């Protein structure tokens, strides 16, 4: 698949992301108190950088697990049909769970994943999304914590790809076709 030429304009700097994650980690710690049964669940692949930085700011005993749901494929449009491509390795029944998502867009992915995970009877389940595009929402869902609200732009970097590229950028940028 070939893509038209584009440039990436910085939207959120690496420094702002780091500062925001410190604040969010303190709030998460406040909410989960002194739990010793927290499982942090990253939604692959876009959340892998975020979850890595977030767990290192959490002063709690945490386990980390991953789930992969189908999303945009290689395109720029949500498919609205969510499939689980890779399930958790561990059980979450009776555990405290924090679901970590890169972006909440239409809301279909997070709402599908939450429905699935709640059916496994966790003690508590909360969500955190690095980015939220509220104007795009089609399903009534909001993460417990949000890093940044952004406009309806296609973004990359800090784990988030365009056609599998740009995940290694340390900042969030928007794609602009040239
Ligand atoms: P939703 O199901 O909420 O529409 O979509 C959520 C998923 O779509 C996110 O986890 C992310 O994988 C993908 N997504 C949404 N907006 C963007 C974007 O601007 N850039 C990229 N690369 N993926 C996005
Ligand atoms: Mg995703």
C-alpha cells in the first residue's frame, strides 16, 4: 500500500506528555489507594509507549497485560466493527484493572473492550486514554482519566502509527498531506 507524501506537525511535546503523566499517575494512585491487585491492561499497539511511561510513575505493585483489538487497519477511518485479535494472558476476576488506551475516537473500541472485561467480574475497572477526540464520539463513553483533548486531526507518534510508521516519535504530531 502506498501513501501520499505528508509531513508531521508537532501538536503535543514530549515534555508536556511527561508532565501530564506525572499528574495522572498521582490521581490514579489516589484512586486505587494501596491496592496490591492492580493489573494495568494496555491496548495494543498504540498504547505501548504510554503504558511504559505510565507504569514507571506508579508507586504501586502492578502487573501488566495486553489486549489487541482491531482498529483502523492501515487506513485513517475507524472500522466500527471491533474484533479481539489477542486476548489477555491473565485472569482479571476479582482484580483491580486499569485499561490504557491511546486514543478514544468514536468510542467503539473502548466500549467493546469494557463490555468484554466487565463480563469477567473485576473488583474494579477504570480507564485512561492519552488522547480524546470528543467531537468524533458516536458511543457515549469517556475514559476515567484523559491526558489531552485534541481536535479532529489524524495524529501519530508516542506509540501511535500511520500505516505502522512514526510510532517511535517522542511527541504527538498531526499528519499533514503535502
Ligand atoms: P474508536 O473505536 O474510538 O473510534 O477508535 C479508537 C482507536 O482508533 C484508537 O485506539 C486508535 O488505535 C485509532 N485512532 C483513533 N484516532 C486516531 C488517530 O488520529 N491516529 C491513529 N493512528 N489512530 C487513531
Ligand atoms: Mg487503538
